[in-house]
C-alpha cells in the first residue's frame, strides 16, 4: 500500500532543485581496484584510463555586469561569496558566546557581521583592525540613535557573577546569625531613642532662625553715595 506524501517543504524544494542542477558523477564498475581500501586505509594507484575518462571541467563563466544582470546573478556573484564566509564566522563566534545555550547574551549578531565585513573589505587590506564602535558610519549613526546600556547581568562573566552571588549569600548567612540579629536590633533601638535625623533638623532650624533674627536686628544698610 503506497503512502500518500504531503507537499514538499520549501527546504526540500531547494534541495531538490540543487541536486537536479548538479552533473551526474561518472561511475565505472571496472575501477573497483582503484578505490580506496577502508580496511587498510592505503590509497591504491589510480589508472590513467580512469582519469582520461573523466569529463573536462568547463571554464568558469565570466562575471556578469552588476548593472544589467538579474537579481539572482547579482546575489550569486557579488553578495554570497562575501556574505557566506561572514555568516560562517558569525556562527563560530555565536558558539563561543554560548548563544546556543542561553536565552540572553551580550552578543549582537548584526554588530559582529558589520565589524567583520568592514575589516574584510579589500580596500582596507593594509589597515589595522577596527572595532565596531570605532567604525565611522557606526559612530555617526549612534550619535543620532543612541542605544540603551546593556544590562550588567549580560556583561559579567561567569566567574564575576559567581563572586557577587556568593558574597551576597555569605552576607545573608551572617545577618541570620543570632548575635548579629541582636546587634542590629540594638542599633535600631539606639537610632530610635536618639532620633538623630530629628535632632539634625532641629539644629539647622535653630541656626536659620538665629541668622534671620540677626539680619533683622541690623536693619537696612545706609546709603553712603550721598544721592
């Protein structure tokens, strides 16, 4: 009984089109002795008869005119050869930044790709490496469109975050101690009894009253200009 197959997905259609465009690989049953021995791992000599039977490689087509070619040709000859290596480096860097293990990281893919493409520009072959925030057009853009700061939780390394968490936990455990709790309660009671904040306010109120009364007692300053 044949099983009904559903419609192909977009990825399956792309793979099928790619395989259809590939030339068939020449297979000769007589070249069995020229194959690689998997058991011994020793390469056998290749006969010249088999090499001569292979079809000659076609010369590479000339690059199309970027102003008159189709969008597909423009992508294949002018965009993908430059962009795909950058995407590969992007994936390697994302793996280093543990983007595939965490939901949130400080890594920004667009920033990395912009930096990589800018430094791989053939016109900047002999120039030093430039960081993302030092690129001229990036600096101009950020002047008019400033970014919010990255949260500290994303900037800290695992070691730094561990130290902060451990120090907070140790402090919490110390504050839970009975003697420390008694000391803190005594300090709180002492502040309430002395009421330091209220006394400071009363002191400054008295000082302001004294200064105001002194100015009133001196009266207006006499006019010595003689006018």
